[in-house]
């Protein structure tokens, strides 16, 4: 997708309507949704428990992909990268609920790759059941 097309789509889907970083913590939680429960290890459930910031479009993800004919990769580039950029810009700690190295080829793996290539993150440190992104 060209940058101009991405901008047009982002305007059409009204970023402000879907751009919802939940919780205003100093940590951005990333991870797999699974079934949304704490028992499954869902990043959303864990973030709610700890007060971490997290990004989720929920069911709007499918609505937007269908309405605009976007692939998951295009959606990642429109939305996930913005959440990551915002967290880095604000100096938030970024931690993963699952090891992103175990999830290559998924949005979780792509988030780690994006942080490495665009923001200079170099390592992951496992601590307390989380994987912390380190510059």
C-alpha cells in the first residue's frame, strides 16, 4: 500500500474513532489476544490487571479490513506501528506477554521486528513472565 493510500484509508476510518490506547500507564503491553482471558495469557487481560497501556481494535479490525479491502499486514502498518511509535515517543517501557521470537510471521513477531528496525531496540529480557524490549 502506498503512503498516500494509507493516509486516505486512515482518514476514511477516522483514526480518532479507532485510535484507542487503553489505560494510561507507563508501560505498553504487546502480545497475543488468545481468548481474552487472564488464564490464556491474553495481553489485554494482563494489561488490564497491571494498568499497562495497550492497543486493540477488537472487532473493528475485521470491520475495517472488510470495508476497505485491507490485508492484515496493511492494517498492522496503519495501526500497530502507530501505537508502537507513540509508546517510543512517550518513553514508555515496552513489554510483551509472550516471547515475540516464538511468534514470527504474526503481528506479535512483527511488532518486535518493527521496534528493532525503526527504533533501535536490540534485545529482549525475560523478567516476571514478561519480555522487555531493550535498546
